[in-house]
C-alpha cells in the first residue's frame, strides 16, 4: 500500500485548530522537534500513532527518540576535564528538555571528575543573562519563545558577557550547540582571546560548518540518518500494534576532536 506523505510546519502563530484540521485525516505522525503539551494532548485525543524526534512527552503517552544529550554533554565536559581544565563553564538556554539534559550531563561530568559545580558560576543561561544582567526583556521573550535564532540569542549576548568578564575565571567553555559555539568564537576573536591558546571551546551537533571555523570546532556528533531510520521503525510499530507500549529511546553520540581544544598545560 502506497503511503501519502505530507509536511506541515508549525509556526509561532499556528493555532491548535489549524493543527487539528491538518492532522484529522492523518494515519500517523512524526513530530520533529515539537513536544508542546497542547499538540501532544491533541494527538492523544485523536489516538493517532505518533513518534517524537528530538523531544519527549513528559507524561510518557507518546513514544520519542533523541540523541543521548546527557551522554554527549558528559563526553564533551569529560574531554575538557581529562585535558586538565578544572574551571569549565557551560553556555546554554534551559527552556527545553533536550537542553536541560545537556546541563545535567555537564554537571554529572564535573562531579565524576571531582570538579566544583555552582549553577551561578558554572552556567551562563542565555535568556536569564539577557533578562537579569542585560535588562533586555524583549530578547528574553524572543529566546524562550524560539524567536531568537538557532543560537538562542548568543550572537546578541556574548559580546556583552565577554566584555563584562564572564569567562575570565574559566579556561574552557562547553557550548550547548555548535551555533552558540560559533557566536562565542566570534566574540573571543573580537576581544583578541585566542582559541585554544587562551580558552578552549567545544560544541554539540557537529554541523558541517564546524570544520570551517577558525579554529575547526571540537564537538559532539549524532548520526541523524540512523536516528531517522530508528524513528520510522518505531512509528511502523506504533501503526501495526494495537496495544503498543510507549518508549523513550536515545541513540548514541560521539566526540569529534578538532583544534578548538587544547591541554590546559599548553595554554
């Protein structure tokens, strides 16, 4: 039997009624990066087989699959710790579950290497910094509503953070995604902070551009082809099994070493 495929982009102003109208005649749904409770409740109401990619249902009513973000953050932070960095800072935006997972992995890695962790000093939370330090509520709202770009507003924040000495007490920075790392590399370059000689930087996602930054960015990689195949396999099971049980799966990630990280003794 041939399947008819359709894609529907959920935007900021897309209403629940529009979404319901679109999905009413759907046989199955793949949600990519979408886990808003109202949308999930709608899918549960219509009992449509659904799998979430890169998100999750907190009530475990809908199956999901994501990269192992906690492990990835542990690998990135652990790499810095093994290279002798004892004061490591995380740049993140803790408004989504997948980002909180990376913060958890960061903290676990510091604890595993017996390094101190203080949420106030160890983490630069971009929306909180925009609101509380920069006093920019408009930027804060854009970040938490997903309207500040793929770098969570980092390109608008990090010059201010660097100028105000946020990174003076650390030798290495783990960025919650490569886009944030690109913004940090740019800010460091403008302030003549040399990477990796003055600060080491590591990202997450292994975007293609990470091979072209100066220096090339160390990062965490996910096999998205395997992730998509696994998601489709899960969805087929959801379609074919009347009483399929809900699952939450993580796929493996790996550390990619490039030139943005150096041993602390060489800095």
